[in-house]
C-alpha cells in the first residue's frame, strides 16, 4: 500500500483506537512520524494561509481605494469644468458686474456646506434661463445706477414677419443698423 493509505490507516489506528491493529514496528514508526509531522506542520500552515488571505484582502482593499481615489479625482475635474462652463454661460448672459455678483453669491452659499447649496448652481441656471428670472434677484437688489442713460422701447412694424423670412444674419444686421441710427 502507498503512503497515503498508510497515513489514513495510521490516523485510524492511532487516533481512533489508540492501539495498532497489526504489530508491524515499521508501520508504527511511520504512523508516529506522520502524526508528529502533522502536529508540527499545522500551525505554520495555518499562519501561512492566514498571511496569504491577509495579502489577498489587502490587495482587494487597496485596489478599491485606488478606484475610489481615481473616481473622486475624475468627479472633481468634471465639477471644475462644469463650474467653469456655468460661469462662462453667466458671463455670456449678464453684464460682467452682475455675473460676478451671482458667481460670488453662489460660491458663498456653497461654502456653507448644506446639501441644498450643492444644487444652487444648476438651479440658478435653470431659473436664469426660465421666464421667472426675478426669483433669483429677490434676496438682494442687483440694480446699479448709471448716469446719462436713455431707455428706448420700440415696436418695429413687420419685424416678426421679416425675421421669419430672412436669415438670422440679415435680421441681426438690420437691428444693428437700426440701433446705430437711434444712437446717432
């Protein structure tokens, strides 16, 4: 019989029955040696397996932390880009002074740190682009005093029909020339 068979037999005879079934001294010595070897090998084997498990778990945790860091960096970059795009949009819609006030107001509200403030920028843009833009200005007046300014309200007869039949460039050219005439 092979070593595996003898080992199983030794375990059965020595552990279960505490006395060998046959009196072969060579088998008894082999059984005692195998039992001593198994008693000696288990502690380092368990420690080794625990070490391997620890390395595997550490690798998985490290990889998850790296992914989380990368995701956070990507989100921060996207947020910076989105904030810049929103500021550019505000600068394109409003005069520079008004846009600066709105951006400053948004950044001061964001520093307060509430969850509602995180949505203020996108909500402000929605408000600005909607017809009820006065809701944004209710808390603080953003009007400024200008000297020697004339405000002209005009209704150009046939403008709607003309704007529907002409190219946008032609409409803008017409309006530009019209207001240059009013200014002079």
